[in-house]
């Protein structure tokens, strides 16, 4: 009977920790990523940048990629992008659904010759974060 209660307590702790983590991450989506319009006043194109902290915190989840997009993007990055677009009310079609495509991806850029070695050995911060260039499909209709 003691094992039973111990297992229940562990499950409750695990669930509460997971919910706390999800809620705290979703509330701070602006902290981990940023959406900016590519040109002022044009709501058709945007740039999505992902913070280094977000990539470090989700390093194990970055292997799971979204299929059929044409651009390599992880599921967690894609979900963050959708949340940020929803918060800014970008890329909605007439049926009130998000409708966008990712056109290109730019990896992190370092200001060193041996950037990979330095990044892995000394945890150097990149000059630019990983970023994606996207277009809203809804405006083309």
C-alpha cells in the first residue's frame, strides 16, 4: 500500500511540474522568440528569430521536425512560431485560420574562424540567432 501512495505522489509531482513548465514557457513566448515584419506596414512577410536560450532548453526536442514544409524546422520551433503569430494576429485567412509558409532559414552566425570548436568548447554566443523568413498565404488570396 505504501508503494501505491508513493507512485501516486510521484505522478502528481511529475504532472504538476510539467504543467508548471508548460504554463511558464507559454507565458514567456516573447522571451524565446520574436516576430518582426520584414518591411514596415507589410503584413505579408515576417522574420521569426529563435533565442539561443530556447534552443538550449529544447535541445532534445529539436530533432523532431515538422514534415511537408520544405524547410527544416523543429516541432517546438514551429509551435512557438504559431503562438507568436497568434499573439500578434498575423497570417489569418478569411476563415480565421493561420495560413503561412516558411520560405528560408538562416543558421546562427559566429564571428570566428573556428566557430564550431569555440561554440562547443566555450559556449560562445552567436552574433545572430537562428531565424526564419516567412510569408502569409492569406494575403495572396
